[in-house]
C-alpha cells in the first residue's frame, strides 16, 4: 500500500514553489497525499521565520501533531524550511515529537530520508555534507515546481539575498545569492508549456538581482527576462517577485512597458517613507531615489499597478518619520500594500538597536497606515469601473456557483457570471461595480 504524506506550507511564494517541487518528488516515488493529517505516514511542515508570529504558529502546529502522534506512533514529523534552518537542533531538543529537522539546503533529501525510514532503514538523518561549495553550503534548485493541474506556476530563478537589511532574517536562513542557470529555467518553461500553464511568476528573494555567468556573456535580470520571453509561446503572462528598489534599471522598466506579456503589476517594497529610517534599515536607497523609480514606472508603463511593503515602528522612528511615510503613501497611491510593524528577529542588528518603539505606539501607527491604504486601494479600484480588463479565470466563486473568479493583469480579483469551462482561460470582463473591495463585471464578448 502506498505511503501517504501531509504537507503544510507557510510563508512566501518561494516556500510554496519548493513545497510543490517536494510533492512532485514524493509522488514520483509512489507517495500519495493524505486526505487528513490523521491518516498520514509522514507530516511535513514547511516553515517561515520572517516574523516571530510565523514561528509561533509552527510551534502550535507541532503541539497539535505531537498529540496526534500519540495515537499514530508510526507517523513521522518533519520540520523543514527557514525556521528549521534558523533553530536546527533547538527544535528537536525542545520538542522530541519532531523526528527530523531539515534546513533550506537539504530539502531535496527528504524523499530519500523517508525512503530509508519506511524500508527498514535506521531512521538516522544527517545532511549530505557533499552539498558544500568553497566551505559554504550550496543551494540546489529543483527541476520542476508546478502544482498539479494548475495553470499558474512559480518558477524560482534565484535564491538568497546579499542585502542584509538590518531587520531581516532572510540572508541568515537563505544564505547568499545564487542564480539558476538559464538552460534550467528554459527547461522548466518548456515543461510548463506542455502542461497547460498560462501564467508564470519568476521568483527570488531579490529577483531582480539575478546574475549568471558561466563563460560567454553575463545574464542580468533584464537579460533573463528577455530570454524567458523568447522561449515561451503558450504562456501569456509573466510576473516576477520580489524586487528591490535599488535593482530596478531603466531597461527593465522600459521592457515591461514595451512587452504586453510582462504584467503591468509591480511589487516594489518601499518599507518606509523616511530616508533616515531607510538608512538605518540598510535599504541602500533614499526616499527620493525610490520616488524617481516610481515616476519612471508611471511614465513608461501604461496604467501600471504598484504594490508595496511598509514597516512601521522601526527602532528610532520619530513622529516625523511616521508622517513622512503617510505622505509617501499619499503621493504614490499604491494599489495595495502589505503593512506590518517591526518585529525584532534574533541575530539581526536591528534587534539590538537603541530606541525600540513601544508596542502600543506600533499598533496605533499601524492602524493609521492601514486605514489610509484602505482608502487609497478603494479609490484605485474604483478607477477601474467602466474599464475592460483581461483576466485569467481561476475558479468558480465560493459564494455563487454561477459566478467565476478571475485575476487581472493588475493582480485584482474580479467576479463575473460565467460557466466553468472558462476556468484556465483568458477572458475580457467589463468592470461594472466595486462592492466593498471586490470588482464585479460581465463578460465583454
């Protein structure tokens, strides 16, 4: 009888891509997904460590599975990903219910590990130390990352980050930047084309710092994007995440504006509106330099959609710094924003900075920027009423079986009447109303 796995994925799009790659590998070895965690032979938690709240959630899930293992002593619990990389042996020492802790550089070894456990092996696990390069761990990209029967796919093209923002744990758990060879990217794209994928998102912790050179000419991000466009036919939309403002050359903005297959939605995390705070964050750009990039985007790209990340309550943030952020939000008018307050991460410089902001002040300021962004988002979406939007139809609406849910090029969700045969296809929808935060329309035949 085939063994069954239960996989829970938390965190960023890269985690999901890597989780899908693991599923492909497990299924290739005869494993099947369990319908419930209770029937699983192996439970795998793919974890996030970017904020303490993410780790707290995993500790809660470990507690749940610890209880579950008392009735299913044959099950194996694996914690993988960034939290595993950060805490390592501490996880097993603190919670014996965790059988294996697998960091970011050993993920591809999980199927082999499970094979050993369930075929009479010792169950002992130690990372393959051959995966080291120049004394440092070497990251290995998986071959394919598509979720089964999906028409959208995440395609990792680089991994890690060299920026070392003072608040960020990512370089400490993901390591230094490494870029995927162009031929491997093209191979995955060709695979996706034959499996009905219509839209891809090129992924990296700092995707537009992509750089690859192995003989011949070097590939920068603009080069690999052009290379991708050259090698796809049936894939109609290309997105990319996540960009760093210091790595957005004019050539990239011009390419987006000139090529209809590159979506006009750009996620460009600003993090803060004060240049002094940005400097303490080690973001390597000023407010003015960020605004120059925004101005170029607005000029070169037809009606672009711009989203961002904003952090409030960074150590030393003054009321003026906070007002600078509100002013920047009003000036840019982001279509959407992921907003959060500073969360000290052990091992990062900002966790040791003086002038930590009191929690109640963080909450008050966060509440204010969320309220402002809600107004701006509503205004930006209302501007789409009366326009015809092309959408990729994703599913039947959960609230009405006679309606479909589609995602626009601008990354807006749109609801409209339609039949399920449109799922996975592109459709033109005339936007007629904005109800709450939801755009609604009808097919534009």
